[in-house]
């Protein structure tokens, strides 16, 4: 769980069937507050680390290339066995408002809206890194309504939406509380897939962390190691190393 007051909140949740069967969590999140780049990726059960590998490559490439060029490089290099979805946005300030560039491949979702209206929602497609040679087009959306928020979420988020939760209701809450509120609703849902979730206020980047963060893409062994160590150790530095959370300054 991650919360940046007024700017963003995010969480990862391992699906019910993955907990029972002992798989890892193939969902992974990337948050780069300084460059205002955010992404989610969702890999297969067999290679859950593939999503993390993809987002780590993205983080590395954007240090020296544009986001568009970086996505092109990592897309072409991803192996078929390590195929993964990839949904990414990057935010730029313009005189007329905010421009959001959207890259969306797979069955995750990107939503832009407020408590009254959904202005944009991506559709599922069959573009997967490692499986599709062709990349989806990049879309640009201009925002002028300062109440609008952006959600990036993997397909497990749909399990929550099918159980009576509406996106507009989510937008009613303070942004730094939203991830925790959604996470707490898991008790009321019998079955759900892995969920990776990020919500961002694109108009509140006057103050933000300089770090970038990658969360998730963990194997079953990593998760078991973390659970075992968390019961024995309070060394948070050591726990962080195996938690699937990496912070880059």
C-alpha cells in the first residue's frame, strides 16, 4: 500500500486463487512522480516476474529516452514466455491544461473521470508485450476539469466493479485514502484476481516525491520468504529487499 497525500495512492492485492494454489503475484506497478510517468503490467502465473522485468526496463530506458521511444525499446525486447500487459500514462502541463498521453496494451484499464462522469475508459485489446509485434497507438487526452482523476488498474479491478462498486463512487473520496478504501472491500468479495491499482490527481504535482517506485511482480518463493521473515524480523530494511518494493532515487 502506498499513499502520497493529495497526489496518489496505490496498492497490490494477491488474488484468492493465487493464495490457495501458492502462485506469486504477476501484477506490477511503476510510479515515477518526478517525471509524472505511471504504469501497470500483468504477467502470467508461470512467469509472474515478467511484469517487473518489463517495468524495470521502462524505468531504465526513460532515463535517456522519451517515454514513447522507451516503450518501443522494451516492447521489442520482451520474450514470448515473458509476455505481459502494459498500460502506461505520462502527464505534461500545457497552457490550456494537462495533456495525458496513454499507451494501453492488454486487459488492464485506464480510466479518467470524476464523481459525476467517466470521460475516458480504455478497452481491452490483444496487444501484449512479448506476444504482439505491433504496438497499440498512443492516445492524447487533454484535461481542463481540475476534479478529474486517473486510474490505472489490472484486470482484477473488474472483480470489484462487478460486485457493486462504481468508479464514480471511488472518486468521492480523498485521493490518498482511495487505495486503502478499495483494499478494505476485499472482505466482501468471495473470489478476485490479482489487483494492481494506482490513482493519480494530475493537477496536484506542485509537490511530489523525487523517487520512483516499482511494486510487485513477485514469485511464490519471494512471497513465502517475506511472510516467514516478517514473523521473525523487524528489520524493515531487510524486509523491504524481499517485499517486491524497489525505491529508486
